[in-house]
């Protein structure tokens, strides 16, 4: 080995070489950002359009469908979804991952601009935004105090929100539950009718008489002055004096036909913290910003702001995503340190030498720290996945150092070589084996980084971090380790060998006897191995599968939906009853409640209660058990739709995340409703399903105006005038703005509450006529009650209804989905109607995960074979080595079954890691066997001697890896449950399959050797070459070319 020889001869060079890597890693560590998960860029564009007052079906027909038709012609669209509610249309355009988001956004804008003239009058211009999953809410504050909600809203907006918006990294801040000031001009319908005026005349007068225009400059000699027309109203009471018209020579003012009230906007939401009304501020970060850094900056600015707030005003942190990130990252870092310590203890246990332990242990920090510079170079952050990769790498990066160290140690002990000579010869002997194990391990994780789709983007940093750490460990094993061995190792006085210890000697003797028996009864070993492989399908059926395990985050959400037609006050009244029941649950610390609109859709029939629990160490019951109790507490509200959901770390701002989203699509909404009703009854019977809900919400009460077009035409009344008049009178229109100091407020014109909330009064309202001036509404139209859907969902331009549900603790997603598909197949859907997994649930990501890992595992096996074939210059030896891979799977599944774990994302990563470890042991066995046979030793003797000599490094590397996984397997910190599956797979799978692979690999080698000899005799027609006793070659590379 050139590098090893160079470092042994020049120790200062080796020290400085490693020092450069370490210094670069330390500098890079300080510059690495910290986040929960890697950033995943999913190119998505959101188009939001408002048509105030329009029913969902009207909005769908007049706004959503024309926009979808235009947008659908943009290239590169993967998915086109829309949600239409009362007066709101939201279209989500998800593009293929390779599509440039900026270009896609511009293309969408261009297509929308071509159909703007087709949208109905009153439609606000569509807002086209980049929908960035990384620009998520990271902080929520609840502002409470003795002041009124209106005053608290002003405090929150002017004193807190506006200063925080200038903090670096803050993208947007939204107010929830606030009461923003608004000037209301409330018109009396009877007095308006008596004057013969229309509501449009009042609106025009208010807009015309509240203006301020510059009039130019007035020059007076050597000076000039600016002429300004001060027509803006400076006092709210002065709106009453605005002259609308003249009747009989007398001016008619706003005060004559109505009143002016300094009020607030129509309440559509409210929030509470522990039963105390509050105003909430939801802070969203900018895309690409580091969550912890932004939160720290916001907290620092808020600490300054709090000094200026009035006494009694409290700013309470109700949600802080950085807390979970900090604790999760701290947990993984703790596992990283403990794993390194455990791995070092294993080395001492086997070699009994402090010096040897230090030489091997130093490879861990050097390899891990050096990897940080590569993470910075790739633009990665320190997140859960990259740190987990480094934690798993602890037991691997020490492996190469252990193999090199153990062989040098053996050369010194058994061959009597000096440290320098032993370092060079022993490193050269295992050089090929170490290179082969490392490279074949790298090619296992590289395909993970290139899995197609979102899952590939998510795991990209994990796969590359593992590959980086493993490659760095190879450099350390061939540079630092032999150099330190040549300077620090010494032969033990008295000739005592570490192999003669009371622990290892009996172990080695028993293994040698077992191996001898196995070589004499090869087909029994083969039969046992085949039986284990055949058991995989059975074990796979017993072990459930899921995307991610549920964490105990000490909080969960109760999502509530009241029947259509409930007002905000009615919904709040019901939510307060639920709060009282939740507050008595064991372990509950705080309740944070939001009622009504939190996302801009205007709905008041939705609510969410976030239940914050005591830390796990301070309560008796697990979060899953408390959630079960919560479901029982709210099950006797039959009129409500209530679900109890986990809050994912990335979930904020009232967005619900469920386990399964199952969509039914088709052209007719009534048929869809009947199909989903049947399907819902089927799903209710599937064991493990909880919180079943539907996105369809029918029965939205409507007061419908049916226009008699013939009468309207005879009286000179246009349909447009009827619609616009009704909108202004009932919903209200913002006709101008009122300025007070530096702030401006909307001025809304509408009828008084008594007139606009009474159907009989609405029927008597007047609308403008081109022939007779004013006409009562009931002369040209009739009013009737009706119902309609509250929300219409569409997917790829087809209507759809989604069924959403969660899984009970212990339920397996693969089994539930299999049963669901079986029941759907028996339903025989009508032509044109299909079912599929939707975007809202984890189930679709689970499907992508299974497909992606199937391809990754296949590619890993192919690449492993290629690397091994190139390394050993043989087509047969790689097969011998890789026969141990299938044996890892049954033991991995058995470990999950015993510890009641499911096959999740991290468990699959554990199986990939297990493949690399098992194969690594086989490489050491086969490589040494080839070396000994090349020296002229007979096959059986070579197999026995090679496996005896490689037993200790195999046990050491296996024990070191298992020791490094112990903190992950038994950790109890935040995020520990997610990672436990990978540790259990590695510990259980490797510990259980170690013995059988130690036997099956040499047996397989002997069988393939017999097969090769038979092939040469029978097929090629030449006798197999026999071994000839020759002097051992000192060049390990040359020995591989000696014929068997």
C-alpha cells in the first residue's frame, strides 16, 4: 500500500495530513446550518382567486374550471389540484422535480392572463405564488392581557408584528383571532328607499368625497409652495356629513340614511390560550433559512419589544418548532458520542491494550469531523438524517481501523515482527479486503441518494453522508492507523498473546470445531440457510409496515368541524365544551385553541385544540394512550366531525396531516357522494382505522335569489345590477380608506344588521331600474332556501371526495391498505370513477418509499457484485460473498417482530446497512482463504486457518457496530422512537445471523470451488489444476494470480 508505506515512513507528514482534514471539518462544523430534516424542493405553484359572496358551485364553474383549463396547457405538470369554497378558489399546480420553479411560475401567470376577461365581474385578480414547503410557520405567539381583543390586535399588529417582520429570515406573519379596526357605514333600508337613492350612489359619494390630491406647485417670486387639496376625512364622525345627493333642494347626507360606527372587521376567527382570549401571531420563515437561527433572532428582537409593551400584556410561546429540532438534534448527537465510546470499549475488550484501543478509537472523531467539510461542500445541514448517518457510521468508520490494527497486532504477536515492519506488511495483506469492503459498502448507500421522486430528495443527504464518512474512514485506516501502530504498538513481555485470553481461546476453539463439522456436513448447512431464506415471506406478513413511527412529542391536536351553517359563536360554544373535557385528561398542561379561519378561506365551522402535555418523564401515560382517552371524551358529539391527530414536527398553522388519504374521483358529485358513503361503511369495518372523516361537506344553507328574467327586463333591471346590489347590501363593499396618523383602515358600506340578516327584509330591498328608478327585489325575483356543498375538491380536472383516517397504535399501514384495496375491488365502481391514494396522507409517501427502496436494493446488489468482481478479478467469488445477504433479511424481520417494531423508512435503511456489514465479514473470510491457498496450503486447511485468523476482527467489527447502535436502540430522547427501528434491525439482525454466516460463507466457498473444478473437467475438457507447494510470496497482490 503506497499511502500506508508513505505514512509509516513519514509520521509527521501523516499527522499534518490528518490535521488538515480535522481543521477543515471543525471550521465547516461552525458554518453548517441546523434543521429538522433536509430541504426538499417540490416545484409547486398556488393560484388563489377570490369571488366574494359566490357559492362553492358557482365559484367552481366561473373561476376554478376556466383557470384549470388554461393552466393545464403548461408543460411539466405532474399534478393539478384545486379546492373551491365559498368565494375562494385555490389551485395547486405541482410540477415534475426537474422543472424550474421560477420559469413554471411565469408560465402559469402567462396562461392565467389569457383568461382574465372570462372571469365574472367582481373577481379579484388571481394571486400566483410559489408554494414552498420549506417556508413553513416556525413560531406561534399568543398575546393576552386585560385589554379588549380590538386593543390587543392593535398592539399585536403595530408593536409586535411590524417590528418582527423586519427580522432577517422572517417571511410573513399572520394574525389569527384578531379584531382589526374597520369603519362601518350602515345604511337603513327604509330610509334609503324613501330618498330614492341606490346603494351604488352612496358608495360613489363616499369614494368621491374622501380624497386628497396634489394640485401642483405655486411659484411666488423666489419661492414655491405645493398646492394640496385636503378632501380626506380626518374624523370618523365626519363620514356622516358626506353629501350623497340633493332632494327637493335639501342635501341628503350619510347621516340621514344610516349610521357610522368605528368597529372591527367581521370576526371570522378567534384564538385562546388556557381559556383566555388571545390574539395569535403565526410567524413563517423564508425558504432556505435556518429554522433555529431565525427563531433565535425573533426571540432576541421580541425581548426588546416586550420592554415597550403596556403592563399586563403577555406574549406566550404557544408553538415553537425549533424546540423539537434542538432536542432531536441533541438526542442524535448524544447517541453519536455514546456510540463512539461503546465502540472503543469493544476494542479494549478484545485486545486488552490501552494503546490499541486509543489507536482504533481515534479513527472515530477524525472520520466524523472530517466529514463535516464534505457536508458543507454539498450544501447539507446538520439535520436528523445527516446526524443519524454519522451515528450509524460510528460503528463502520472504526471497522477499517480495527481490521488494519488487528492484523498489525497479530503480526507483532504471532510473527514476531517489529512495529514498523508489521505495520507495512499487515496493512498490505488486508489492503485489498479493506478496500473491497469499503467500496462495496459505499455502493450500497449511493443508490439511496438517487432514489427517484420526493423520497430520493429526502434521503439524498443521508446516503451521501454515509458514503462520505465511509470513504474518509478508508483514508484514515490507510494513513493514520498504520502510522500510529508503527510508533505506539509493542510486543507484550513474556510472549503472552491476546488470543490466549480466557474469553477468546474457548470461543475460537468452539468455532473451529463447528466449522470442521460444517465442512463435513455441507448440505445440512445449506438446508438451514435455505429454510431461513424461505421463511422471509412468512415473517414479512407478520411484521407490519408503515412510513414513519409515531413520536411522543408531548402534544397532539383535536380537529373539530361543526355542521354547515354554524356561526363563529356557535362553533366556539361547542369547542368550549370539548376544552373542558380535554383539560381533565392526565398529563395535560396547556390548551391552545383556534376557531374559524386560519388559512384565509373564511370558514367558521372549523376549529383546532392543540393539547400540550407534560414531558414524557413527568407523566405516567404515553401520548398514544392519552390520545385514545381524548377520543373517548369527544365521541358523544354525533353532530360534529372530530379527529384526534398527531402533530408532525413540520406541521403548523392548523394544517391537518393524516396517515391515509384515499380519493374517489369522477364527473358527478352526487355519484361521488354515494360511492364514498358506501366506501366509508367498508372502511369503518377495517381493524386499526380511527378518526375516519371525509372532505365532502354537504348541506351548506343558502338563501337563493331566483330571478324572473322576463319581469326584470320589463322593468329595466339587469341581472348584474341585482347581483352587485345584493353583494354590497349584504356582504358589504370596501368603498374607501380612512387614514389616522400613519395607519389606514377600510371603510365598509352595507345595510344595517337588522335589514341584511332578515330574509323578509332582503326581499323588500330595492334595486336600481333603468326605467322607474328603484324596484323592490320581490318584484323581479323570489327568495328560497337551498343547500349546496361547502367545499368542492378537484384532482386533474375531475371532481373528487377524499376519505381521511389515521391508524390506531400498532396498526400496520400495509395491511390496512391491502384490506382497503380488496374491499374496493369488490365494490365494482361505475365507469369513469376511480380510487387512488391522495396527496394529504403519509400513505402515498409510503408507496413511493416501498418502490424507491426496491429499486435501491436491486441497484445496490448489482453494484456490489461489480465492485467485488473487479476487486477479486473473479466472477465466482462475489457470488460466494453475497450469498450471506439473503440471510440478513429473516433475522432483521425476526428482530422487528420480537421488539414489536414495524418496517418503516429507518428499518429499511437498517436492512441496507445490514447487507453491507454481513458482506463485509464474508469478504474478510474469502480474501484470507484466497491468500492462504495462493501460498500452497490445501483447501480445507486454508479455509480453517483463514476463518480462524479472521474470527477476531469479524467479532470485533461486529461488536463495535452493535455497541455503537446500543444508544440509538435504547435512547429515550426526542426523535429516538423514529431511529429505534434501524438500531434494532442492525443489532438483532447482525447478532443473530453472525454465526450462520460464519459457517455458510466457507461452506459456499468450498461448494463453488467443487463446481468450478467440475466445470473445468466436464465442460472445458481439461483437468483442474492442483495446488503446488511454493514459497509464500510477500506480495499479496501477486498471490491473487497464482492458480488454485
